[in-house]
């Protein structure tokens, strides 16, 4: 679960930097686990994954591999979360 924990910590760090009222993600909350799944889905969309075609194929593959690993760990942790881009 290290990839999932690292991913959540990274997202929370960004929220802390840019949100006036940070809405932190918490793996202990089912609603937050679904929010994490939704964020991963968003990041896996072709436009976001490739940064509108700006990334090299190697960067896209690396980014996708991380997101897929995190998604798999999240599904293992909570099989009830729903994904749309990841299957």
C-alpha cells in the first residue's frame, strides 16, 4: 500500500499549498476513498495523462504505471470503490 499512501500524501501536500481551506484526503473515510478513485480516473483520462500531448511516450507510460499501481492498491484496500477509466 506504499504507492497509495505516497499518492494520498502528495495530494494532501498540494491541497495544503494551494487551498485556502484544505480538504484533505483520508483513507479511513469511505467517501474519501471514492474521491481518490475519482481523482485517479480523472488523471487517467487521455488528455490529463498525456498533458494534452505534451509528454513523451516514456513519461506517459511512467505516469500511467504509477496511477495503475495506486488504483490497484486502492481496490485491494476497498473493493467497493468505482472506477471508470481504470479497468
